[in-house]
């Protein structure tokens, strides 16, 4: 599995956890999941140097 796939997997897990009624103190799981999804989406542009 590529690093891009790992980032997408982390994003999905975080977004599923954000949908559950689990209190997260100090940070938003949904925002963190969205950040990982954006990182995975742009990974090819970031590393194509």
C-alpha cells in the first residue's frame, strides 16, 4: 500500500470516528480527517518535484 493509500485510510477512520458521539477534547476529529484527506489527494503534487 502506498503512502497515499495510508493517508486515505487514516482520513476515513478519523471521519468515521468524528461521526460517533465520542467527545474529543481540544481538537476536531472531522477537521483532522479532512486534513489527511487533502494531504492524500495532493500527495502526488507535493512529491513530484
